[in-house]
C-alpha cells in the first residue's frame, strides 16, 4: 500500500455503492445513475465528510499516480520490503492490516 501526505491534484471522487450497482448491470448506465456516481454538485469537503462517516463508501480515481513519490510504502513481508528497497523505494514498512470482527 502506497501512502501520500499530499493528495494528487486531479482527484475524481465516486460513490462506491453506486459503482457496484453499475458493475452489476448488463446495460449501459443512464445519466441519472452516472450523476449518482459522480455527484457533480458535491465539493471536496462533501466527499471527505462522507468518507469519514462511511469509510468504505467513497473511492478516489486519479489519471496517473507516481508511486515513486509515495511518502511511505506498507508491505506484508520482509521479502517484498527488500525487493521494493532494491527498486529505490524509501520508507518501506512491514505491517499487516487487522480485520475487525464485525
């Protein structure tokens, strides 16, 4: 997992729940559904508020992401850490995310 202190400039927020609806459709989504996905009337703070209340409900897309600029990198084991450090990545941390019981 690559972590950045500063967010990229060109962020596109989307509603993750609506995205899953679109993925399950067999036809092209209509404009109403696209509006629900992108919520063009929302500002950045609206998305941040939603993400803070429901962390799994918002996803962010970027046109490109330079992994070399990551402030930290989290990996699952020492082998992967050594491989990434050999590629020039700095601040590589070995950690496992714990899943909650609920």
